[in-house]
């Protein structure tokens, strides 16, 4: 997969008065390299509509598009890849369906990271680094210690996620992360573009 630094996930609850596509386009203009559609509430038709719109937007800007959970929707709109959690379809099964598309796997411990790597994940998520209210199924924060472990032992790209804000991202970068993912800090910002630019400024240092 194309390398990346800043990964934005949708979270429409954080911008109740703004359009999804408008917010994600601002994030892209701010320098986001990957957009993920993550929506745990919409029905299939609504999801498909959003996925189609985001596919069109990301194509226009040559940005990678990932769909969370729904392999069928990822295939239907020709997304670049899918993102799966530990409780979702096992990676070898997903690989049979998506072929060469990107598969990202959420991990919370080194054992999960090593397994995902050995099974051919294209990247892994590492988190939640800090406490976050964005993810409903509560997983205890893994802290920057886990980021440090992954940086030491994992060779495939990894992206730190969970409670990452402009005011704590330095800690995550110091632990070895070169790729960052955020939901609320980006899409909930009153200046989405500026927030992305500020994240990238920190990542480039
Ligand atoms: N996976 C691990 S933490 C998380 C996901 C989807 C939510 C991150 O959201 P935020 O708002 O950046 O803390
Ligand atoms: Mg999932």
C-alpha cells in the first residue's frame, strides 16, 4: 500500500450540523492520506450511499479509502481496502474475498500484532493509546508502552489511534509512531483543515 502519515476516520456524531463529505474533504485538503468510513448506526442502504460518496471524493483527491467492518460495501464501491477488528471476520477469510485490497487490523497487544503481521495484514491499528469515548465497546487504553513495543517488533506499517489530540500526539510520536489516526480531534474541530495541518507539522518533525 501507499505509505501514509495521517489517517482520518469518520465520526458524524462530532459534527451534527455539517455534511459528511464537506468535513472529510476539508480533512483531505489538510493533508489526510487515508479516509475510513466507520459508521456503526446506519443501515445498509445509507452506508452504501455514504461509501459511494466517499469513494468519489477520495478518487478525486487520490486519497486511500477504507471501509470499516463491511466487506460487501467495500467490494461494491471498489474501496481500496477494509479495516477489521479482533471480533470481525478472520484475516485469512477476508483475504479470500478482497484479494489484493488493503486489509487493516485493530490490535491491542503484541500477540495480536504479530499474528496480524504473519497473516499478511497490510497495516495494523495500535490502540486505543489513550482513553476515548469514541469507541463504544470499551477497551482499556494500551498506553504509549504498546506503541513502543510495536515500533520495536513489528515491520509492517502501524498507525496509533485512540484519544490522540494535538496536545498529546508528541508523546505518541516520541514512542515511535510515524502514523497517526484520529476521529474526534479531526472531524469535531472547528478548523478541520488546520487541525490536520498541525498534526502533519508534528509528524514531520
Ligand atoms: N479504534 C480504537 S480507538 C478508536 C477506534 C475506532 C476511536 C478513536 O477515536 P478518537 O476520537 O480519535 O479517540
Ligand atoms: Mg470492526
